[in-house]
């Protein structure tokens, strides 16, 4: 099939290279000249496992091309996917500016029947907004259909998730349009759920918000555990054994971050407000998440007697492993708090360092956990990269100025650290 993908961020680029790998003729479009230039050279603008390899294979095989022209894409495609950013606006509601701009450009370029697909995470009613833009521009109703086809990708495993989705959601008014998407995704062999536009749009927000709720719930339980002497790991294991609950997203930690959960939780709260519903439960979920990192930093500050003239070592900067994404990364919150109270920060991350340098050029960046530990008053695990798991704790103990480790991801074995003379603190115990 002939497919155009507008936008080459995480969703757009991963979608484009995977669809090309499946044998479709794909045009990936972006309006950033530098990004287009690099993509044509096989250099992706993001770090995501397997994306560079699939990009180069698609370009070499001729199934994938890179363009800066929506007009070119529209002329040579039967399906156009809108995969541009919808970041939170000043009030927390999704900013639809880029989606609307792309829809306006598509309206100028349609020459034949085209299925226009919203891949961007958009609030309920956005499909109707796109449809109205095209109709107001004079495009005849029989020349297009608008479909909602939300993505459910996890950064760090986005290619795998695209090739092996739990479900494919297609929201459409037209059977013809829905059938086009069913045909496109047929090689994946995954269950397909066909709904109306509004339901498909809400499925994405509802899914991510529920996952965020599970995380915030176990993090709230972790606070009870810290106060009562219970162990949140044991509590989560006991809960997760119940098939009605399950063990996924019951890992207590520093809270959720990244580009999806924070944005989608706020987006659903704002959608509720727009429709006249006060989503108090979801607001509490967000508040718990915000305080989880703050509580961890408060514990560290109390233990050290303040941050003034103290050096804190951070292991990990990305919001999760296998990505360079630092959007809503907990490392940024921690660094800001330590610096604001007179402390110094040393940090290491295998991928995300260059992005954090743009925000905090004044901290010290090092290549290994051992370099970070040397002379630090405390060592914090922030992102559970594999490089930070199998450490030599006897060596770490010798390097640390004060033998203190705060584990924000519940990765380390307390017994192993204490055997090396290290004072161990973690979340929920």
C-alpha cells in the first residue's frame, strides 16, 4: 500500500520504518530541513533500538523515502498518517496547532480519495476538527475519510510494540476507510477493534491514564510501607498474583515520566473539564506522582543534613532505559532541587547526557558509575540502565566519600550493599 507519515518523531518515524519493512511504499515527511537531510543519510533524530537499522534498510530497498513536501506525499499516497506533536499547552490541554496545520496542508493537496489517519494523541472530537478543516477548505466529502488509529508504543521497545501490538484500534465513520486500515495491518496478525471516532480517541487517553493510576497507587502504598515498616515489593507481589490486578505497572519507584503518561493524564483531565466533568481521581493520580520524587529527595536531604557543599552522584538521566528522552525525566527534578540548595551533581548516562547538558551545563558528566561515585556524598540510582545493575559494591564503597546509596528504582539487593558497608535506602521499605 502507499502510505505517507507526516512527522518523524518517535511515533511517526517508528511507524514509517516498520510499515516500509512490511513491504509498503512509505513517504516520511518532516518540515525540519536538517532532520530531513539526516534521515536521507540514514541518521535518525531519536535514539530507539532497531530504528536506525530499519531506516537504512527501507531507504536501500526503495520502500521508504524522506520528503519535506506534504503535497508530494498526498499525491503519492492513499493513506496519510498525521503523527505530529500535541504537547501540553499553557493550561495543560493538548496543543492541536501542528495537527491543524497539517490538516490544512493536506486539504490543499488531495487529488484522489485518501484516508487521513490521526496517529497523534489527540482529545475526543479531534477527528471532527480535522474533517471540518478539510470541508471548510472545499474538499468534497467523498474525497476523504478521517480515521483515529492511536498508537500504544513504549519508548525503548517501540519497534517491537509496533510489530507485536496487543490490539489495533481503528475509529472510523466509513467502512471503506476502516477496511483500508485493516488491510494495512493484516500482516501483523493482531486483534483489531473497530469503533467510532470518539471512542478510539478516548481509548488512548483512558489506557495511559489507567496505567498511570496503577503506578501512582503502588507509589502511594510505598509511602505507607515506609511509615509502617512494610516492604512495597512484597505487597506488590502479593497484589499482582491476583489475576484481576496483574503485576504489570506495580513497580514502585520515582514516578512516571516521559512524553506520554504525563501529557495524557493532563489531557484527559482537561477533556473532562471541557465536557463539564471534574476528574478528581485522575488529578490525585497526578499529584501523587509529583510528590513521589520530591519525597525521595527530601529523604536524601534529611539524611545528609542538607545539600549545601555536598556532592551527589546520579546514575541515569533519561526518563527510562533504552531512550535518550528526558521529557519529564525525574533526573531533572532531582538536579534542580540539589543545585538550588547549594549542592553539586555528578552524573552518568549512556545515551541521554547530550540532552541534559542543554538544560544543566553546569553539572559534571562522567562515563561510568565508578567515576560518579568517586568523592560523592551519596549515590542515587535514577534510571535503571543495565550498565548500573552489576556494580562492584566493594569498589563503590571505597570510592564514595560517604557510603550512602539511594535506589530510586528498587533494583539493588540490600544485603549485597550492606555487606560492603554501604548504607542502603530505597522506596517503599
